[in-house]
């Protein structure tokens, strides 16, 4: 296994529950929006993760991702 360089940028990620809390919606609603592509994220195994900056931008614009 290789180690990433020290200066490699790893985005600040949030869980499905954290994204839902930030958006003021339920976890189930966030999951549905992620499945539909309305909330941009990625699956890691069975879990969804989202870039904090994208969720914060969605909150600021009144959108969900």
C-alpha cells in the first residue's frame, strides 16, 4: 500500500446524516436526493459521503447540491 504525499489534498467529507443536518432535511430525504443525483455525493461501500464545501454551497444557495 502506498502513502499519499504529505501535500495531497483530501476533501473534507461529511456523512449522509451530517449533510442532512446541514441542509435541515431528514436523513431519508437526503438519501433520496443523493440517489436521484440531486445531492452530489459518492458511495463508499454502503455509505454516502459528501464534500463539505458542496453541501455548504447548497445551504448558502438554498439548493440541495
